[in-house]
């Protein structure tokens, strides 16, 4: 009886680890596919983004598909401000797609939305 009660949690743990590992690999494959399609390097896109937020510091960068476009998305902080400036740069042309300022409340909502997407 003890063996059976130990095997069930171990089996669940093993399956969970397998799912997490395959999800991670799928994410890496998707990222590699996106990077293969980008004509603008991350370094060049960073320079373009930072030109829109002088004195800013990049907190996060990601390459993603959004509204049918391949874009570099940068979250940039400014000294003395809790707001984040999100700058999106087209990964094919190098042009700035958008510049948005996000308040801490908006940042938290975006974080929750991304977590929900990850669970799907």
C-alpha cells in the first residue's frame, strides 16, 4: 500500500517534468524560427529603440510576432520613473512600429496576461 501511495506522486512529478521540458523545447524552436526570419539584428534594433528613449536602460527584449509583423520589443526604464517605455522595432525594416509608455498597473496587467497565455 505504501508503494502505491508513493508511486502516484512520483508518476505525476515525472509527467509534469516531461511536459515542462517539451514546452521549453517548443519555445526554443519557435524563437529560432523567429530569429531566422529577422533581417535586423537585435543590436541594431536596440540602438534604434534607445534613440527613442535617451538615457534609458533596456530591461527586457524579445523577438515576437505581433499583428502579423515580426518585431523586436524592448521594455526600457528611465531613471527616476516607475513607468516603462515599450519600443517596438520592425525586425524586417528596422523602422519603429510603436512607442508606448506603460504605468506600473499596466505592466502588472501585461504580466498576468502573459502568464495566462503560458498556461494555455
